């Protein structure tokens, strides 16, 4: 998505506040109750070249994901739940540069069965979009994605490296962290973070959100999630095997936008630019869904993403120009 594009309205608003706001030199201290986590990082441990023999002590053939706790209430007990959603995230057939013969595709075999404690919490095993959950991990998580036969304790498990794409194995990793508990003397918070694929990297700001547990993710996170859903929908629409999944992705995007719209009363800036573009994004998504029976609605999807891109750029403009204000959706 476009990065750091300062729209005219955002610049004008930022300059106005720049002249009126006190210079604090940094963000305010965390409220005592607030829980905050870093964006998710991923480190791939390495694997031998596909088809090559493994040495006696092979690498894990895994990606290690982690989040750091930036702030938590004193004495809080943190709970972690990690998820993998298996689905196409790259353009179908797009190769992983280091793997000859590869092309992005849904791989039902790459369900991380090597890591104990998983359960299916959404969809069905073997079906695109299935979500697996682990509640026995802390702030780090491992997705094992070596070839079948690599793991001596589970030789029947393994992933298909010919189905990798530019982002590695196809799927989304998510973590939910909360600090709730019995008889706590603070307001519980919940944090969410997403990461796409298995390659080494660091997630974008919009892929992380923290909020009081009784509320929903903030608008920026919801809009970013909707944008990514539509990017995936567009890729599925171009595919042959996964084309049917585009409608579900668009429906998810629309649902998130409607939740974001319902939160408008608590949005930090409450300005017409944001509200108008959010309403336009919802209208465009609804229009795109009406085009689904026609089979090819790629143009409608592109239009639907435009308003969301403006919203995300607008929010990033606030972050760039107003360092003493809490970034959207969450200070990092």
C-alpha cells in the first residue's frame, strides 16, 4: 500500500495543530492500565536447498515470530494465543525467488503440526482459510515448514515448497495478548498483531493494535485489515484454484469497515475527511459485492481500495507531523 504519502488535507490539519500544540518532545507516559506490544518480527532459521540431503543435525526449517511487551500494568499476568490462517497471500503462481519451480498456492499440509497443542478454531482442516490456534505459547511462536520427512519425531509432517511465493509459505500469523484475570484492579487490555508469510522481516505499524478489552480494535487497524483483505481478494480473483475465496475476503473487509464506522464517535480527530472516506470505502465495498455475480469484479475491487489507501495515508500523516500525539491506532 502507499507509504508516507502526505495528503493535502492531512498536511493542512497537521500544520494547524503544529502551531497550536505545546512541544512535549515525545509522547506522554503510558497510563498505568495500558498494555502495549511491539509489531511482530519474524526470523527464518534456514533450510537446505529443496531436494538436497539434510546434514546430520539439520536446521529447524522454521520461522520464529515474536512480540515484545512495551508496557503492562504492574503485576499483570499476560495470556497469549497464536494463530495461523492458511490461505493464498501472494499472486497465485508467483515464485519464491530462491526456490526454482515454486509458485504461490494454498498448501493444506503446512499446518504446523510439528508444534503441539493446535486446534482448529475457524473453517475446516484442509480447506483454504482454516485457522489453527495455540494457547500454550508465550511471546514467541514457531511455524515449522520443512519438507516432509525432515522432522524425525513427526516424519509424516511437512510442507510443499513448490507452493511458496514471494512471502514464503502462504498464510497469516496472528497473536492476541491480554492481561485480564480475576480480581484485577485495572482495566484489562487486549493487543493483536499480524504477520504475512514466513520470510524474515518486521510487520507494518498498521498490523498491530492495542485497546481496552471491552472495546473493539481501533479504526486504523480495522481499515488496514480491510485493505489487506481486499489485496488478497484481488489476488484470489486472478487465480484459477482460489477464485472463489475472493468474495469471503471482501465480506470480511466490509464487516471490519462497518465496525470502524461504528467507532467514529471515539475517533481521535473526528474530522470530515476521515468520515467521508470511511463512508466511501463502505459504499465501494458494497458496490463491489454486487458485482460478484458478474464473475470479474477486479475493477470494483481496485476502486474499493482507493478510499482505504487515503485513510491509511492520512493517519500516517498525523503520525509523521504530530510526534507528541498518540499514533493511530496505538503508540509504538
